C-alpha cells in the first residue's frame, strides 16, 4: 500500500520582479520518505523551501500539507502544523548556549501541544523562579539534553552556540528543529562547510534521525555523494524548473541532469534565489 502524500506542490511559480525563480514546479513527498532536492547554482532549491515554510507566497500554484492548503498561511502557522526546517545560513541564537537554543524550541512545542502537562507559567513565576517554573524548566532541560545527546553535542550543552565549531553548529540546528516535534523535517544544505569526514558522519546522523523519529525528510544538498548515499528519491531542479525525478540511478543517467549539474561547471552550489 502506497504511503499517504505528506506534501504536494502543484504548478508553483515564483517571480521576483522580472525574474522567474520557479517555473511550474510540481512534486509530491510521501509519508516516511527521505527525499533529496538537487540542482546547480540558482536552480531554485531554497526558494522551494521558503515557499513550503511560508517565508514566501508563490506567485501562482499551491502547496498542500496532508491535504490541507497551506499556500496562504504564515510561517508560524505552517510550523505549528508540523513543518520544521534548518537554513542554508545558520539561524542560531549565537550568544545563548546550545542547551538554551534547543530548550527554546522545545518550550514552544510543549506550550502548543501539551498544555495539560503544565508547561505554562506566568510572568511572576518566570521572573522570580517560583511556582511551576522549576518543574517546567527541568522537563524542558531533560528533553533538550536528550536531543543534544542524539546529535553528539551533550558535552557542549553549556557552550555558547556561536563559539561551537561550524559542523557542530549545523548539528545544533538539526537538534533545535527536532525539538519542534515536526512531521516533516526540511534540511537546507546541512553539510555546508563540512570536511569529508564530517559529511560522512552526517550521513549516519540524518538517516538515523529519519528512522528513529519516524520523520518524513527533505534534504537540499550540493554534496552529491551525501544525497546519492542517503536519499532513495531525488528531485532535480534547473533554472527554476523540475527537470528530473526518480531514484539515484534515474538521476545519474538522466541527460538533462548530467548537462545541468553533474557534468557541468556548477558543482559548488550556493543558492542564489
């Protein structure tokens, strides 16, 4: 039996003035899948993510999440439905500790989903550390520490996020996204800036998280070895249009993909749109 459709883009166009960033893009993401999105510089990959997550509203076309039209929703509303993402450029709270970064996301999730468990406390309780504040903070700390341990950062919990090595900051962003309890996790170039050894370790981390958390996962990456190793299903964009979709064998043997990306001069992909 085929898994249900989690995410569907239908004929999505995105224009920035006279620039057509996305041209009639359509694809589906099925529940439990691990899907990669590739393409050369300026292909429109991050623009797709920005539309899915509510950063942009498409010029035309639509986006559905578990059958619900989310095209016109704001970013915070989409996040509350169960879509979490990381960013190509890090968006950490640099002066806060790794633990505080993850606790902030965990608190937001628990207040939304589990109010009966006492995750609310008032201003006075917060300011004076009285009443429910202590029990709530202990619960959030336990949740956050579990996620930091899962991404290999438990021993860096008290370190300021901005002082962590770059590869660890990438892992911290993933932990913070997981703290939101997503149904769909979107990773935007998680291996950017990593050396080959770190990329290899990231392979295991992403596939492990995908399995352990029972997530539907989308990955944008310019490290082709990462995408080919971990993603059974791959979508390729070029100049804002989808030019191929299928297994890694389909993609590797597709003439348009070879011409546009794999065999071209744009192997280093920094999203331009």
